[in-house]
C-alpha cells in the first residue's frame, strides 16, 4: 500500500475503455482518493475496448450519475473525456488518467486502444495525460501504486503540449518489478484474418482476430521492458505528420 501523500488541489479525471465498473478503474479511484487527490470519474457504461478515438455523432449521449463524482456515459472513451472536460465537471480537471486497463497496450495497439484515446482527449489540460495498462488482469494494485509513484515525479516535469504518456505495467506483485524504462513503441506482425461464421439465422458474419505476435520487440521497446518485469513508459504524440516525407512530396502538380 503506497504511503499517503499530503492532500493537494490537483483534480484528476479518470476514465477507461473497460467500462465504469471495471476493477482496474475501481482500484485506481480508491488509491488516488486515498492519496488526497480530487477525483472525478467519467467512463463508458460498458466495455468499449478497441474504440480508438471515435466520437458518437449519430445519437445523443446520456450521463448517468452513479454516485458522487462517478458518471457513466453510453458512449466511447473519447466521448467520456470530451463531455467531462467541456460539460460535466464542475471544475476543470488538471490531468486525465485512463485505466487501469486489463491487458497491455503495446506497439501498434495504441492505434486501436480506447485507453490511449481517452488519455489523448485530455491533451488540452494543464498536465500531460497518462494511459495506464496492466499486462494481465490480476495485480491492479501494482499498477495503481506505480501510477501514484509516477504522479509524484511527473508533477515536477513539463512536456510538449501534444504528448501522451503510455504506461504499461507487468502483471506481478509490486516487489517483483525490476524498475522503470523509458521506451519506444515496438511493432506487431499483421494479425490473423477475420474468422468467418454463419449466425443462427443463416447470415454471414465475421469475428475480428486477436492482435498479431510481437515482431519488433527488442531492447528499447515497450515489449522488451515488460518481458524484463520493468514498467514501460512510452511518450507518444498526437501530431501524426510524417515530416521526413514532406520533401518527397514537393513538386506535385495538377
């Protein structure tokens, strides 16, 4: 159990993609409150894993106030943070923490991850958003303890305004962690083809296959750090411009 830090005025907004009742979110909430933070939770009403940065534009969203400071939304992780920051929070949060996700978000996973997307929507706030994932479904307390330890240190540092910190934690007891490593995103192999099936009414349907196996997973990557029981911290950025390719496109005409 982490030692209680003195109460401060930082307002944390917690969200996730596993749903408002997920055990990882409950653990993170409890530990952040015990550490003295002001906390608001706005999270999807159900599992929205893989939702990426999608917004719901074809129907209204309905907040459901489950208890003081805990709100469920019938939408995506990005919906939740967007609504929280712009409409639902009585005071502006200073940092978004998304998680604790049940399962890692490594390498190419960040392209699809609702956990990372929820954090990304908090990029306009005062402090750099954090996406926190556990490489499993057991030791959420370890990931919460890591998150609080990092918060104490990150409060003193500044980062570019479009930065998101993607944090992955081994699914082991805290005492078995071997440290923290600043990493780059690794890469996965192409995933298997979707699985075709026929539903009970005779209609064709498909199941999307799981993620591909690690391909670029050597030293320096997030995959490698996790394999060594180290916490991986990968700074990622919102700006997807490929500046190295710009010069190659010069001279194009109609």
